[in-house]
């Protein structure tokens, strides 16, 4: 291990020494002070346990013969504590009688990491501390590495939810969310006073002709520009997903049904209001078509069957086709109350 890192751990790691024998405490404290370790001494086993819980020392040096709670019991509490699993990493040194093999065997079975003979030998103590410090530092280093790996994996998971081109939620994220979408949105509505849900599918009109005429790069720039306008024009609580090559899905909870239809009109206006610019200097006066449904999150009309999210998406796709067949640059929205 790097010497500078070990030196850092030496001065910043807490050592707890607990024994009912004040001579033992004094002998160990003299060595720790001379070596400039950060340490606490305690004569009570119960108070030592409170220190372990509160301060989580890196090393505990505990006497087998503490009157109220023995060092062996403290080790067992630490190594088998499911409520505080971080205590299992404490390097536990048990002070035993010299040449008492039975104490050592019981200690090993309990989870003791190292033993220190009584009477205390300063050279032996220093060796135990160096070993404990190295292993503690290594354990913490591995823990930090694992945490960084977990954070990295979380980042990769988050990136997989985002479409690489448009930065809106990906098509895969939409597929993953579909089975549980209605349940989540209904729960969301109970404390946000949302009573309706709009599902809008947006398609870029005549997009294939742009790709055929100007190539995939220009087509991607146009898609990216449109996704930016849609994101800007949607509501703050909208979920926008990529849906195929040139389609997007906008899922939004609302307080009333009219807000869902108004959102669709806002999206149409955001695209038709001015041409889409791309890096080559070209301007495309693009438009979009929208098919959508606005439905009550809680079905109050028992005569109308409650629709699943898959069914809402399927209806929105049908209504999108009607908007496109009517010439595009328009929406076709059905409201289910």
C-alpha cells in the first residue's frame, strides 16, 4: 500500500482500547501516544460498546477479562451485528493470557483478527497495530472502489434510459416503463391532485423525404432540433420518450382534460412556428402530426371499461394515423372521462 495513504490512515483512524485493568490501559496508551495514534481508552465494556456504535473505530483492542462485558463479547457483538454491518470490518485485537491456547481458539471461532499477550510487549503491540492499520486501510480502499463501481453502474443505467441522439428518454426506457406506468401515475395523482392523463404520439411529417434528399446526418440534426422544441414546450411533469425513428411519446398527468388537448396544440405550434435549422445552413419548414388520448386516472364512469396503458398507446397510434391521413400538421385527440 502507498506509504502516504497508510500515514493518512494512521493519523485519522480511531483506535479504541478497553480493559478493566488500568495498568494494561496505561501501557498501551503510552505506546499509542508515542506513535501519535488517535485513540480512546475505556474501562467499561458497556461504554466501550457505545463508543463502537457511535464512533465505529478502525481498531479495537479489548481485554478478555473486562468485568461487565468481556472483550470476547464485544467482538461477537461487532462481528455478528446485522443491524450495523459496517462493524464487521473493525479489526479486533483481543488481549489474552500468554500461552493460553484455549482463549485463542475461542477467540478465533468468535471472529477475533489478532491476539495480544498479557503482559503487554510494546514491539508486539506496534506490530499488531501496523497489521491492523494496513488491513483496515485496504478494506476501506476496497469499499470506496466498490462504491465508485456502483456509482459508475448507476450512471450507466441512467445513460441507458436516455436516447443517445435526442437526450430524451429512450425507446427501451418506454418499453420498460409501459407495464407499470398506470400504477405509478395513479399513485402520483393521489398526492398531486392530477385527475387526467394524456398520451400523445408525435410524428414528423414527411421526414423520410428529408433523409432521402439530404442524408442521415441532416435527418438526425432535424430530429434533434425537434426533440429540443418538444421538450421545451412540454409541461415540467411530462415524460418524453423516443418512439421509433421519427416519433416521440409525451406522457403527462393533468388536473383537467382540457390541459391535455391544450398541450397537443402547444406542441403543434412549437414546430410550425418557425423552420428547423441544421448545420449546413438549410432551413426546413417542418410540421408534426399528433395522435393522442386524454383519460381519467380514476375511472368514475362504470359503463366505460378502464383502459390499460398499452391500450392507451395503441389508441393514440390509431389516432395518429387519422391525423396523418387528414394531411398532417394537426392532431386527433380522444377524451375518455
